[in-house]
C-alpha cells in the first residue's frame, strides 16, 4: 500500500483543560488498540466534541446501553464511536486509518454514516474525551492494526485552529507530522 497524508484538527474549539494521559499511561494498558493507544484529552463536562478528521462510521454503541450505567442516571463511558478515515472509497488512505471516541453523549450514528472534519459528535461526559488512533496497514482485510501515538501533538494543539498534517507510511513505522 502507498503512503497517504491526511489532516487532523483538535476535537475541541473551547473547553480544553489539559492532557490527562496518553497511550500506555494510566488505565491505557490493554491488548485492545482502542484502549492501549488512548489519549485522555481533558475538557469540561458538556464541551462539544468535533470529528478530528473526515471519515465513515464502522461501529457505534450508544450510551443508552444499561451496562453503561454507574447508577443514579450517570454514564460511565458514554457513546462509543469507531470512525475510519475517508468518505469516498477512491480517496487515498480510505479505510487505512481509524479512530475510537468515547466519553461523549448527545448524538447517535449508524454504520456507514459519513462524518466531516469538524462535525459535532456530541458532548463530553465527565472530564475528558478518550480518543485512540490506529493505522490499518494493508487495509481492513490484512487486519494489521498499529496504534498511533499523537498525544503530544493533540495536547499542543489544544483549542487552537491549527491543523496536523500526518503522513502514514503503511509500513508500521511512526507517521511523520507537521502543522499548518
């Protein structure tokens, strides 16, 4: 597979409170990429969460699941949204990168829904957004998921309108990153 470049933005336009831990830190120890490569990006409860890149929904679990309850109407995880990069199959990089968002509420999605960069995904439940990124080397059929650590880049972006330009090499190495 050929390398591809994509742009990412901050998932917040306001409400940022700081980084609370990146991949492999704190509770981010698991064999599941969406836990192990999680970034806990702090924001005030109710802060609007925006899509960091354009893509399509592959899995959505709503916060209306009874297993998501801490009791007294409080939610533990909130919505869980898996998003793959690209909105058109002919787009370079389509389905070669993905993200997992959780600790959000307020919107529901279905498999196949197209999401535009900057589109509202919901609002924060608790004090942070859990966002994990993965490169899918060779495409979904190859089933080779490599976690991506962009935590420091997202922390540096905070509430700014800066754009991360990320080049995924499709060889298992870390992506190259610049800003604009």
